[in-house]
C-alpha cells in the first residue's frame, strides 16, 4: 500500500507540472493564432494510451512518463519534422510570427512553473501557516547525528550562532544553509569559535548517512524492542529514559554514552511511562546496547515534556501573499545555489544528482497534502529553472536564439537550428542517463 501512495503522489505531481507547463506554451500560441498540432501528457513514442482530436489539436496521453510536449506548427523541436519545415511558411506557423511573440510562447512554460510555485507557497502559508523552532530554543546546543558532522568539526552541544556571517533565527534553516556555506560561528562551552568547511562539503555529506548530520537533541525514546532483548519484558515502546544509576540523562546522546561505558551490566533506571516516572532495572549487553531501536517524539510531545517551545505562525488571506512570495524567492535562490554547486566539480555535488527514482523517493509513504504541495512547489521551481538552461532542445536554448535574432536582426537558419536541436537532444539524453545512472549506482551501493 505504501508504494501505491508514493506512486500516486509522484504521478499526480508530475502530471500537474507537465500539463501546466505545456499550457504555458499552448495558451500564448492560441492567443497569437499559432497552430498547435499536439498536446500530450507523457511521450507517445510509437503509440499513445489515449488520444482525441478537437479542432486542429490532438490531445493525448503517452505511455512513457518522462515528460510531455506541445507540437507547434512551423517550429523546430524534438519532433524534427523536416518535411514541414521544407514547405513555404504559413501564416499560422510559429516561424511566421514576430520574434517577440515567439519569445513569449517559448517563455510561457517556465513562467507558469514559477507562478505555480509562488501560488502554492501563498496557499500553504494561508492554509497551514508556519511551524518552526527558534535557534534560541536549543539552550543545550545541537545534536551531531552522523560521523560527517564530527568530521566537519561539530560536536554535540555546540550552539550555531551564524553561517557565513549571517545570524540564524530559525533552526530549521540551518541544515540546508550549511550545505552551501564556507564557515559557521559556534559557541562551545561558552567560547565562540569558527569552523571552516572544505570546498567538497557536499561530497562529504553525500558519502555519509541518508539523514541530516545535525539536529536538535531529543530524549532517549524506546522504539521497537527485539524479542532477543533481555529488556523485552521490562521496557515498553515510547518509554523515555530519564536517568541511569541516579545520573540524569535528559538527551539520547547522554544515554548512549552511558551505555558505552557500562557494557554487560544491570543498572537502575527511571523511565517516563504514560506521564508517570517508573523505577526499574535494565540490562546493558556486552555491545553496550539495550536490544531496542531508538524512537522519536514529535513537536507536541517535546513541548509537553518541556524540551522545546515550537512557534506557530498563522496568516490571514492577504498576509499570506508576502510570506508565500518570500518563501518562493528563497527556494528559487536556494536551487540556484544548488545548480551552481553541481556545475562546480570541486564540490562533488554532481554525485548527488538524481533521476526519476530520486524524485519518487522524496514523496512520503503516507498521504499528506501539506507535504505533497510543498514538494510540488519545489519541483515546479526545479522544472522552471532547468528549462531555462541555455541548452538547445530546452526552452532556454530557443530563448537564446530568439534573443540573438532580436538583437542582431538575423534569424538563424533552419539547418543551424536543426543541428542545434540534435546537439541539445544528445546533451539531454546524456544528462538523463547520468542522473538515472546515479540512482542505479546509489541503489547498488546502498547510499
């Protein structure tokens, strides 16, 4: 059932983005009386799952879910329709229209992508508001959750003050900001110091575990208990360990440290169970473990236990507009930084490029409209930016040629455009193979 939910979200999001992107080309084409021969969701190589001709346009659904397209008359595109281009230009064709109209038609798709993202963020601000954790709430500092964090110079208990000189108000912003930063100002045991990061920071993070390398500190919560555990009849799921041998263990890292130094021993423990403290004895095995998996608490439970106070900001209809626009702008700038890092081989960010499996994996296995819309907005920005890349066969490539024509007054020849389209197509196939090859490689090595 989980795979069905993930797949449903993936296909719904992808279909929505493709249809709206292509509508961005379709609508101005119709406004400028340019004939659109086909409007397809997914690619219809050899055959289609559904098709119906209405007026001069064939609408359909292809079988290959790698994108979609509109076929505009008199335009050199992925269809490479040389026969049509060899005939005299007709008034309804793309090539017969003024350059400024062709430019609007070509930019329509990415404009719709950006508008969609901003509309979603505005809607989410109004419908869900914002929940965040102020950085000042981490009075006992951060938790380093993977060896990568330690390798970079962080220690559990550090307080992050600023990143690249910018003071951080919300803790939620820190993990992503760190990925594209050069340094962080921290406070350790009351003393401020600066941690400088290597240029291949992203590569180091990608080689680590599939989770953020820092987080907020949490209590030690019992998750699942193995049948072979000596504590299977003592501990219960959701128990919270408060102390061991009389020593307060507020955070899970303190418990883990205690277990390491008390292997193969029976110790006194005080646990919180159903809001009551219970004293009992637990057995630490020879590996310094309890035979359980570590659980986690949500924001409400952490607040109730007095760990953190999460902030919730709600917005009225008009208040949601500037909030959503600001979030959309930040996501757009953030994705720009990611692309810059990807095209810089020294960062190693290109190793994290993923294909359709990577996109599929970011959807949760339980249905959440809030998560769905958040992912869809981000994918819409990604789709818009990627289509603006100056690669022939992408919208950005066509835009470059149109701008050249508008500035120089000279239109590139059809032969040149055909060759450029072919080069661009080869580049796109190469990028597609690389991205999806990365997915396969990660699946094989388990990263």
